[in-house]
């Protein structure tokens, strides 16, 4: 190729030749004797051996920490992927401290780690350097939001916080309702009234997290007969989501009978100490949903 050559007037200069054709293994030298009139040029082939740089396969990794104690429950194992019989290794942290000289390194602290590898089977020894990152994946801190109170198609949205894996967002977790199959979406629809258990699984292998969710609805009846079951009426599912909600109970003619709170015992079916008859009673509840104050009215039955 044009200009794909160099010249030297001494043996020392000739040894400084730089191959300008990457990976080329066919090089020819023209030797000239300056002590003769013609120079006696001779073409001599030279074998060039090209060694590849070491190619470690170490990848970014993560550690897991207990959210309560901070104890590391999963360490990161950084694997070079190279043969320790033919390579030398040096692992350093971001401050340049040497942490190990084995093919693999186990760490329990997030940060940047650098691996320098030398292939000791080559002359001169070829080396390569790569840096990887270790992050801390925490157990999710969970909360939830319910939409559509007092309906048959309640929607529950799970909010998982504490994600530290870059650029993964909520895809770091999958969600299960009441031990059902896991799903990628954090939204559950048509959830029945009452208490439910949501499990959030960390796809990185860290601890699962659970949260009990309460779908707000009201009991359709109660039986105040003293047997210990359904003896009072209340909207108990508001205890977790709206503990300050106000519930007003009326008879069928609109007469006010009782004000109760979700955190209280509820209504026992009496007025001024007297048992009221079996019939339908009405209620109004003032509560907060999605930061908005709302009112809901309906009726339930007292059965003796």
C-alpha cells in the first residue's frame, strides 16, 4: 500500500519499526549494504506475531442490604472470566487501593471497581483494564393508592420505592396479589372489598416485600345478637386508608341516630339505649380519596 513502509539507516533504527497495517502478519525488509556500489539489496521476510489484548468479561453487579439493619444479605461476585494460570490480576477501588489479585473479587460495598489483567504468556506482556460498577439494590418500601371506593371494580396501585439500579425503574419488580401469579404491572383491577396481601418481588434477587392493602367497601348487614360475630356495623376498611373519616347513621326517615369513626367499635343497633328493629338504615360517610374530600351514601340492613 502507498506509504506502507519505513526506512532506517542503522540496525537500531530498524528495530523501531511500527507496523502501520493493523493485524498484518506479512512484513518484508529490504536490506541494503552501503559499502557496495549497488547496495546489494536483499528482501528478507520477517514474521510478526500479534497478540490480542486480554478480554475480561466482568460485568456490572449489585448487592442487597436488609432494609431494617443495613446488613448485606447478598454480595457481588465480580468474575474476570479469564484463566488464572495464564493471567495476572489486580483489582482496585475508586481510590486506587488494591483489593485483590485473584481472577474473581467479592465485594459488599457499592462503587466503581477496576480490573487490570496481564497476559503473562506473551512477550512483552499484553495488558488490559476495565472498570465496572456495583450498586445497592434495596428491598422496596411499599405503599398503595385505591381508586373507586365503594364500587365492585376497585383499582389498587402499588408504589415501590427504594430502587437503586440505574435506568431500570419499576421494571426492577414484579407484583402478586394474594399469592397469585406475578405480573409486571403494579396495578390491580376489580379487587374485591376487604384485606389483601400484595407481594413485590425484586428481580435482582434481593428480599421480597409485602404489604397488606385494604379495599374500601361497607358491610351490607350486621346481626347484633351478642354472639360475637357481626355484632356491630362499621366501615372497618377505612381504618387504614381514612382513619379520620366521619360516618353518620340515619333511620329510613332521615332521623340521625349515631356518628361513628372507622377506628371505633361501630354501631351496635341501639338508640338511647334501646334496641332498634330489624330494617334498613342509611349512612353518609365523608372521606378523602386521592387528596379530594368526597361523600358517599348508601344503606345496610340490621338483622336480629
